[in-house]
C-alpha cells in the first residue's frame, strides 16, 4: 500500500525533500547507494535508516535547509511552471504568429491567385474585345470590299448593258440597213425575175402557138438554157418544186436542182391519176396518150403527183421527152457530186385542157455534159387532136379495123312477114341530164374544181355537177392537187 502511494506525486516530493535532508546531514549514501539516483521509496527508507539523534542546532539547520530546499524546490517548480507557461504562451504566440503568417500568406496567395485570375479574366476579356473589334473591323472591311465589288460589278453590268444596248441598237440599225438593202435587192431581183418571167411567158406563149411543121422537137434560144445565176445556186443543196394546179386543174410547172442522191431505187408503181384532157384510145401503134411526168420518175421518184402529170401523146412521152431524161440520168450517175438544174413547163393555148407542147431546159452544175433548151410538140402521127378537151379523130391509117361480124345461123322457122313501113321515128334513148348528176356511182374521191374541196363517198356533197367534178383515186392525191376535204 505504501509502495503504491509512493508513486503518487506528493510522495515524490517528500522523497525528494528527504534526500535533500540526508545530503544536508552528511548522509551521502545508504549502503553504497547514491540517494539522489535512487527511487523515492529507497530515498525515504534510507532517510529513515539514518541516525535519529540530532542536536537542536542541527535540526534547526536541517529544518531551515529543508525549508530552503523546499522553498527552492517550490520556486524551481514555480519557475518551471512559469517557464512552461511562458513556453506554452510563446508556443501559442508562435503558433498564432505562424497561423497569422500562414493566414496572411494564404490571403496573399489567394489575393495573388485572385489577382492572377482577374488578370487572366481581364486579359481574356481584352482579347475577346480585341477579337470582337477585329472581327467587326474585318466585317466592315469585308462589307466595304463587298460593297465596292458590288458597285464595280454593277458598274460593269451597267456598262455591259449599255454596250449591249448600243450593240443591239447598232445591230438593229445594221439589220435594218441590211434588211432595207436586202429588200431593195429582193425587189430588184423580183422585178428582174418578173420581167424575165414575163419575157419567158411571152416567149413560151409564142411557143404554145407555134405551128407544127413535122419536126416534133425544136431548139429554143439556139438550144442554150436561160437560167439566171440565182437559178443555178447550190447553197440549199438539191430540191424540187411543183406549182399548184391552176384554176382548170392543169399541171403548169416543175422546177428542180437534182443530183444522184435523189434518184429512186424502188420500182415505179402504177399510175392512177387522170390529168386534164385524158380521153385515151387505142391505135394500131399503141395507145394515143400516156400519163406523162414533167420530171421523170427515174430522176426524183415523183410518181402519182397530180402537179407532175399531164396528158401527153405517146410520141411526146417516149421517145421525145424520155431521151432527154435518159441523158440527165446518165450524167448524174457519172457525176454523183454534180447537179442538174431542170425546168419543165407544159404550155397551153388559152383554156385548153390539153397542152400544145412542153418546154424543157436543163444545165449541168459542177460538171459539163448536160445542156439543152427545147420545145416538144404534143402531137401524134395519124391523129387529129382537139386540144380544148383532149378528144381526137383517128385517121384511117391508125384506126384499128373492126372485127368481122359472125355469120348468122340459118333460121329454122319461116321468116315473119315484114310489117308495113312506119313513118314514126324510133324512140331515142334519153340523153343524160345536165347539171346535178349521180357522181356517187364512181365510188371515187370527187373534187369540185371551183371550190377546191373534195368529198368522199357518204358525205352530203358527194353528188355534184359533172362539169365541176374532178376525180381522184386517193385523198392523198386530192390534197397533193391543192384540194381540202369537206367538213360535212
């Protein structure tokens, strides 16, 4: 129990005081042991083992010394405590100072960071502002550049527009001038062509009334063609043109600039068109009339074209016209790159339905070999022709003798007694009525030569006066002749 109590702090002080007392009394050690270095219990035990008999002065001195020692110990303790407190206070102050310094340093650091951030933010803001201003400046410059370019473009467009208008005006003026000159030239050409046509028409009219003296073909203008330079132009390439049928339904003109490429390869089909004056009959030497092409089929392939067909005597068609057509065909085959300017005009006296003859001209263009200008009479030996309508009277030399009538068989019955002679005339067959006739019996395309309208079977106007009727095999022929179909 005592040992346990000695470990308490008051006993340590007692032990320390006893040790001090022992030293003061000259009791340095106990049993060779240093008391100062001994434990507090050992020190107390050593002190209690010390001699107990002391003088009064020793006791007083010892008490004084002990009191002094105690006082010194207490002072030392107080000083230590004070020092400890001072040390603690200094530590606290140091810690506070350190904390303050740390706080100041942190504050400075925070302020510096804040300042840096503010600086960075300001720099960013300044940079953004600068960029924005630069962007605005660039936009302004771009807008100004764009406006300048637009202005330049507008100026260029305006200048171009002005130049174009000026060019158009100049072109219009030039075109107007050119048109005026062309018009004048055309008028001159037309006048010259009209004069030439009138001259040719007058010459051809004289040809139409030329008397036949046995030569079916005669030269005109010494056999030299009278084509103009414009007539011989090849700028448009090959072509052919047929004049419309005239008011009397007659073919009147065929013109062409031909080359080998126009020659047909297909076999010619049968002709079905009956030209004006078509009153054919058979002679000893063959048929009186042919459907004669103005431009032969072998040259351009024109066949059942009413504008290209006339009623021509067999001798007119072949050999008279044919030999010239053969010459042209031979020339074009030998000169495939060359052309032949060709003109064929049937010539009529007044309103005659049958042509008195045919005026033919041809001239090679690009090669030599074809050149003629002839008039061929539309006559046939041994036949007197009525050119007004194409009817004819055949001479005895060309008349086909009638076949002998068969001999009558002998009658088995006695012949009847002859009746007394009657003074009455036998009844005549009724003559066909004039005016409206039943043209529908033909079942062909009927054209009215006055109105230039054709009718097909079943239409209201199919029946008409035969004097105005023109017959066609097909609607195509009717349209080719310049007729149009009736609406009813």
